[in-house]
């Protein structure tokens, strides 16, 4: 992880609310929670814990992971104030391999799309180990042309290539976020 990248996020959490951390769980997650029985979940790039709290309130046993100390401190405080038992871990996506599985759901809102291209394949491999066969992976990010060259985002065909063999792409819901193309990808862990 780049030191400037880390400092940017730490300062955002230290000096006020980060604009991406809205405090509201998205309808795509809420719909998933309403249509799937609770299990174990990991919230990758959990920020201040909004979605971890939402999943836990829906009966899920949740682990949140974020590389910002400020975000994790805020998430732990919010869970404690809500009387919820949630494990929050401080670390980057390289720590996915240290989280005990299997998980029934992995949620990533804006973490994968910010990864450097060389870190994306190890992320996919570690996620494949973590999510149980038949489990779900909900991925959200900004859309860019396939194989981004410095732009943060996800190439639509990249998802099928990067996660293929480990996950099956079930659905893509395209939209816009802050006037940028974006998408929700719903994937299911293959049994093979």
C-alpha cells in the first residue's frame, strides 16, 4: 500500500466524515439481506462500519476489514454503542488470507476498484479461499474501460476474467455515482 494513499484515508477519517462513507447502507445490500438467510460475512473496506452494523442487525456474524486506523476505531465505537458484537480488523486486503472462513457473503464497496492492477489477482485468489462454495460476493465500484491504466475503477470484462473459475457472475446492475459510471456485480462462489 502506498503511503500517500494511506495518509489520504487517515486524514479524511481524522478531520471529518469521508465523502464515500455515507452512513447509509445501499439498497442492493438491503435487498440481498432480505432475500438470503443470515450466515457469516466479511465487509472488505468497511470504513466506519455502516454495512457491518447493518448485516449484524440482520442476524449475520460479521467481520469488518479496513486499512484506516481511524475508520476501524470509529467502527468499533459505533458497534459498542449499538450493543453489537462485530470483529473489526485493521489491515489491507492482503489480510484476507488471515480471516478464518468460510464466509457466506463477501461485500466490497469501493475497495477492489482502488487496488493497483498487480494486487487484484492475489485479492481474487484470497477471496476464493475465504468464501464458501455457493457463497455470494457483492462488488461495487466505478466502471472504467477494461484493464485500467492508472484510473481507479473496474473494467466490466475484468470481473469475469479476474474472478472466473472461482466465482460465477450472476448479475450486473449499472448506474452512476457522482456523475461517474458505476456498477454492482453479484457473483456466486463456484463449487469446483
